[in-house]
C-alpha cells in the first residue's frame, strides 16, 4: 500500500503505456497468426486506445 502512495503520476502513466503496448502487440500478433476471431481484435483495439490515451496524458503532463 505504501508503494502505491509513493508513485507519482508520471510513473503510473508510463506503466499504463507499457501495459497497453503489450496488450496491443499481443492482440495484433494473434490477429496476424490466427484467424480473425473476436478476442484478439478487442485486445488490439483496447491496447491501441490505451496507448494513445497514455501518450496524450504524458504530453499534457509535460505542458503543465
């Protein structure tokens, strides 16, 4: 619990970006190597949205 309180906002955003990138890559890898099933498409789209949102959040933090 103490570790979570010590993390600042930038570290949380960076962890989210890394997680979203992994999710997006995993989804895209499965879409390319398997047939077009619903699960990998959702993972790829969700990861991309999270990655895009995290990058925008990081840019807004640097402006402030």
